C-alpha cells in the first residue's frame, strides 16, 4: 500500500480542477503520525498530538474564513481511513490532512457559503536510520529566503514554494537546509524547526513574520524545563552560530534529530540532548 486517500468522506483520489486549493493554494495542511493502540473502534486517540494539530488548522481556517467543519466530523473521517489502513496491514503510519476552501469560479473573491474540500492521505510511516539519532545529521544554509507575511506566519498553508525552491539546492549530501532571513537571522529548516543549546540553556529562533510554529516545537518548549535550566525564544543571527554547543531539529515525523554539522560549525551531542531524544523518540 503506497497511499489511501479519503476526499470529503469518500475513498477516491481525484478533486475538481476548479478547487481553490489548486488554483491559489487557498487552504492549509497538517502532517501527523498515528499508531494502533488497541481495538479499531477506539482509534480516535491514536493520532499523535491531534488536539494541537487541529487547533492550528482551525486557527488558519478562521483567519482565512474557510468553513471548517466541527472536530467530530474530522474524527469520523480519521476513524474511517485508519480502519482501512489497519485492514491493509499497517500498525502505524503518517496521515496528511489537507483542507481547501473548496470548488469555486475564477477570481480571488470567494463566496461565504463554500463547502471545503477535506482530504485525508494515509501513508506508511517514514523510517530514518537509527544511527542518525546517535551521530547527528549535516545541514546547509539555503540561498532561498522565506516568504514574509505578518498574518500567515506560523501556519501550514498550502503555499510552500519557498521550501520547494530551497529543497532543490542540494541532493543527498545534506539531511536538511536552513532558512535565514534578509538580515541573516536563522529562522527554520525547510521541513523542521531548529533548536540550539549553550551549556544548559535552550534557544530557538522566534517565529514572527515567517516560518512555521511546528507542533513538535510547541511540545519541546512545553517540556524543555525537564531537560534544560532555561529557555529562550529570540532572534539568532548567523554570526552567533559558534556560541552554541549543540543543535537539533524537530518535526512531527522525525521528532528530535541531533545535528552534527551546519556548514563549517560542528556540534556535539551531550547528555541533556541524549535524554531529550530518548524521551521523545
């Protein structure tokens, strides 16, 4: 099984050519992991961090005035696609949820009563070499800059051309690329959020004007005091990279991945980071 797709409650894999998600990127998405915990009938709670993902999705839809259904309707679709995924032999996997404003005519103006298109995609869970969580990965600085928007920042909208363009800058010699802004402040990775450690203090770039406030980023910040003495969300200039001892990246799929090297800067993996990785991975 490569992918199971559920669109507006029906198992199919096609949408209208007039969908505004296709026309304008008029929508949002979330990427989540799931795990089979018990009986198939009780699977609404096996999406990891579902509440946080749904709240971010709702925040985006409210901002853009997309008619997002009640949470219980999403839960119904989740049960449906996970039941089929489990029937196909999966015990864990990745769910991508996409919501667009729906089908409309030409022009940017939209009707207030438009019915959204809701797509669930189920994939086998991606796997990463276990040794990478012990040794760390190599990162590069991207030449591509992130789009700046003072209202849409932090949300996973469907306009991801900056990440697509940045990802074309390297082959398999790097695990991830890092965005910097026009002032050479470090922002995020193309698919991850970034964290730095100096002694026993945790730092992460502030998400303001650009970047995504990842769910795993939120989870780490909520629990960081268990592993670090202090937490700082602040601008981190590229010139200050040498001030940090350790670095790691996060998202909902890879969880916590240590960084071995960013450009010419080498990082270590110390006990506090090892414990963080062990806890979340």
